[in-house]
C-alpha cells in the first residue's frame, strides 16, 4: 500500500472574498465556508482565526482536523463522514501543513477544554498551539439535542477541512512524503506489531472508523496508512480529553516512528486496532484476539501497546500485555500517569502484572496557573473541576493541565510531558 502525501505549507491565513492558496498564504471566504459547514442543526455558523503567539484562548475545544483532499477520480476524503466509503491509504493526498480546522463548541461540554496560543500552557502541548487555527463556531438551532449538535459539528469540521485542502490541489507541494512499507531484506529484523486501543463506548463518546462507531468492534488488523489518511476520526464529545483529536491521528506519532524505523532496526508488521469495552469478559476476549492476531497473523516477536480513554482502559492494557507475553510476544506499554496529591498510589492501581516490565510514560497531570488572555474564541465562561465555580475563560485561573488543556496529556505520545521518580 503506497500513500503519497503532498504537503503545502501555510504560513498565514487571512479572510478574503474567495478561498484560495497563494505563496503559502491561505485566503478564506467566510461566506464560502459558511455554505460548506451549514447544517439544519445550526442556527448560524461563523469562523475566526487564532494565530500562534497571540494573546488568545480557545474555549470548549473539541476536534482539531488537518485539512486534506484526496486526488483522483473515485477517491474519498474522510470516507463515511464526508465522502462515500472507499479505502484510503493509497494514492495521493493534498495536505495543508501548519493549520487546523478546530471546533470551538457553543454548547458546554461536561469537562472544559481550552487551547492557549501563548503562555505556559503552550509548552504542555506538542503540536496544537503551534498551528494556525481556523475555528468553526456553530450556534445550535432551537430544540436541537446535544448529540445531534455534536455530530453535526463533527461532520462540518471535516467538510471544511476537505474544502480548504481542495483549494490547494493544483499548488506545487513544498514537500512530498511517501508512506510505504517495503517487504524486502527484513528477514533478520525483529517483527514489531502495534496494538492500538481506541476509546469507543457509545455514539459521541467514541472513535469512528470509516464512518462507523467502534463500540462493538472486535480487534482488527489495519494497514497503518489508513489511519494516517483519514479513516479514523475523533468523536468523543463527552470526555474530550480522553481521546486524541483527528489531527493527531492523522499524524499518529507511534505509527510514524515505526514506519521511519521499518527496514532499519525493526520490521513493522502492522497495526491491530481494538476497542476498550466496559465489561471484563469482553476485555478478556479482546485481549485474546489481539494476542492471536499478533502471533498467528502478523507473526510478531514484540508489540507496543497504547490506549485511549481514562481509567478502566488501563485494565485492557494489562490484559493485552499478559495475553501477548503468554504467547511469547515481548511487550512495551505506553501509558499516561493518573496520579494526584490527594490519592495514595495504592488506591490508583488498576492492573498489576509481572509481565509489564517495559513501560514508557506519557507524563502526569499537574495544576497550572493560567494567565489572562486578551481574546477568547468561543464561550466566555466555564466551570471549575468540581462544577462549583463559574470561571471567566479570559483568566486568570488555576486548573489541572489534564483535562483542561486540549491534547496536553496525549496517550499515544504526542506530548512534551514525562514523569520522574523522586
């Protein structure tokens, strides 16, 4: 499977009377974007631009999407969401680099989520604060349910992302990168599989694969290019910080590094995608299937295991670790720490196994003092963590980095954070 990404770098974004790209500047027509994004679930739609380094805070941030457009007749961009279902991961894709289409919800989520363009929070997030954000602000129509609103916003952001990248389809790319796993000369390299536990419990608290929620999905072998090319979409609107935004999935750090090392010191044999069900019996079943696919289908010598989601998905990591090790597959676990000053560590252990002897940490949350910002894009107030105090989003205020800073504590490695033992 050969995928060619044609990157067009965007250095500035400005509003104009039409949408086009010229000399690395993206010019946006608000009227055109409104027409693309408008849905009967919305009373109105507007757009704002947030630039890195400015005194600006985005509130109730949900999904962030890298603009892409599939070239060629019969190709699909965001299949099952925007276009008809056709396989992605092959052919050529136009990718706008340096910008994101970002949802700033006008209906409060249970847990607030912000994104700062300057200040100390910028250092907590690896990618998002460094991007130019084309923010979509969709006001819900009267009587529209939260679920219908969230789903409409999710689709609208993907439509806009496609539209922006399509404007650059005839532009000479700044860089072309080919994603293809060569199969020659790999005999003496360790065979490495990646078990990617996604978070998918119910509609709008899930991850979407080719347009379908994954709540009842059994472990599935997926070609890595499909994930990098828009087959997997964020849709977790009730626990927003529990899952990576689409932008990060499109640039999945574990997959990208495994592909870069393929043929050098490892043989990257594939991705096994698995849900994290709520019932223990289903967790055991999934772990058995993941290990079986890794051993008998991919013939893996070792596996990297990561997760999305909060507490109980940790159990799936432990079960996957045990199931793989029992079949002779060495495992490395990629985990985020969920410790706090008020909880003894022995009260927070969700799984314990002697097989988990190689772990990499994505960091641990801490409390941060957020400075005042001159500008807020989105709703102007939010609740504190105990829902007892209404905060001015402009600031200043104190809050835990997780869950409030969008994608700061990222569980698939897109983070600047780590942990130290004292």
